[in-house]
C-alpha cells in the first residue's frame, strides 16, 4: 500500500502497517485535527493527526536507515524487525490523542480507572489523570488492536508490547527483545520516537509550516536525517548521535520548533479558543467525557466536541463564543522583549469588577530533554582531519542551549468584546495613563 503525502511524497506501507492504518483505531485520527483551532487563524491548517502519524512513520524509516547505515553486526532479519518496530511506534504514537487539542486531556479518566496490563505504575500514579500517551498504550496493550498486532506482527517476531516499549519506559519488556550481538537498542530506538531529535517533531514542524503557510518551521530534513548515526557506550547501550557536519542544521531545527511555538502554536487567537474550551469543559464536565473503554473511546473525536458545543450554545457563553467564532479580545500582553503589563493586578481588578476574562500564561522552552534525560542522551560524532573520531554530548557541542536557557513566557488577558472599553480604562488606570491604548 502507498499513500501520496504533500510533504514527503509517496509513503509506502508494509502489510502490518497497512493493517494498523485500516483499523478503526488509526482511522479515528482522520477526525482529529493536528492543530485544533488553529485553522480559525491559519485557514489551511485543517490537516489531521492521521496524516502526521503517517509522516512520522515515514521519517522513522529514513532515520533508522541512516543511523544503522554502518552496522555490519546487525543481520538482515534483525534489521528488518527493529526497523518495523520503530516505524510502528512512530505510526501509533498519537493513537490515544483526544479531540482538538491537549486541552481535551481534562476529559480523560483517572489512571486507576484505565487498567494498563504490563505497564509499571506506582500507587501515586493511579490518582493522576490519564494522558493521551496512556490511552495510546491502552490501544496497543488492551484492545482489539492488540490482537491485530499479535497476528500481523508474529511472522516478524513483533508483539504489541515491543511497540509500546518504545513509547514508554514504563512498559515491561524482556531485555533480550532489543538486544543484538551484545548491543542494546531500546534507548536509541526510543530516542528516535521521542527526544531532542525525534521523528515526531521532524514531521510536524514541516507539516504544520506547510499547512499554515508560514516558513518558521522549515529546516533541512534530508541533511539532518542523513547525518544521523549511533554511539555505542561501554555498557553496550546504543545512543543516538549526529555527525558534526550537521550540527548547524540541528541548531536550525531547534530554532524552527521554538519559533513555531511562539508564532503559530501560541498565537493569541488559538490560545484564546483553547482556554474558552477549557472553561466550557469546567462548566459542563459531562458534556463529552471520555470512556475508559478503548472501544467506546474510538467515538471521541473533534465532531463529538463540536456537537457538544453546539448543543450548549444557549447555556454557555464559552460554547457560543467558539461556535460563532467570536473569541474574547486580547486586552493586554506581556512578553520578555515587549511591554510589561501589570497582569496580576489587572486580573484581580477585572475579577473585582465582575468582568469575565481569561488570564493565560503560555510557556515555551527551547529544550525539555537535554538536561534531564540521561538515558536518551544524544551525542555528536567529531571527526578531526587527522586522528580517530570521538563522541561528545550534544549539549556540549552547541551553544544553543546556553543562549536559549531561559523559558519564554507569554502572559495575556482576554475579555469579551462588550467589556473591552471598560477593561481598557481599568488597565489605563493601573498603568497611570489617561489615553486609551490602540485596540488589539
């Protein structure tokens, strides 16, 4: 089976991949938009997590081939098995995603109500709310998809928990599953799915940039992927590595993600809609609650949420604002390099004046992996003109992490349009000004 993708061109699927894609667990992703409400700002951004997941799988195959290009110790059958497990993990990484955006994770049940066989969870974990990653594990380990993967993966020696083990370190798996010729591959394969240099963001940056019509997320995918390699530690564990010729491409890749967050994912209108949806969920928590039954969860998609919003237009201003595409207006914004507004005092004043408002903080960091995930650390292969090659931790090979060490914080306050003039006067008083600000 092959699929024509506007970003990567033809994407070819194996028999086991085709069986997953044709299942209702994957088909559900057709009805979940990749960027939630962003198409209300960027009209082209109507692409789905279905297409993104296929793209991530495709890039995973390319990355695997580059990483193990020079691995004579990896026999053909094992190479095929590991490559297929990796592609399946990338294909399935978003199976459990809730509708529209991460905001909808508040619909998910507690972990104690979502049994996950073969997953290590502490007593404290059970009192936490499940995430979309947990529902992905539920689909892989305890649903009809589990049976399908057992059947189609058996000829290659692949089981559902092998795939799940690349998505979560909490999944119990025999050490021998990812061992070959004395080398342990689980960490490096998991890094390709989720790390500073993973195929998930390699796809979504290019895809989101393409469909929004912006250039912030573009980078040289071919050069970056073709310079991936591996580093073998003394304990036999393999780690993801990058040839030093691509270090500046990596910097560009990281900055692309950072700029996409600031310019697209944290756009003022998209953020406002997300928080209006959050208020609606708080107002009507049972309007579209997620079931812990994986087969029932299949029915929860964007259409269900939109139907719930339409059904509550007469009862909820939050639902009405979303359905009628009438978001709150941004009254004030504080950014690290922009105007610093008295946001806390403003929010308190609006509350005391009984003016409905949203006080939203969006935080973006260049990296969430490099300093605290030793097991998935990434290295740079240095090759001097004379002498042997050597490996250096990625965080030491680029100045990027130091330059962007601080978290970027965007703080905004929104109010309904009918309260904007009064709220603007209150803001002026807090500023000590007497002339109205320019409308946003």
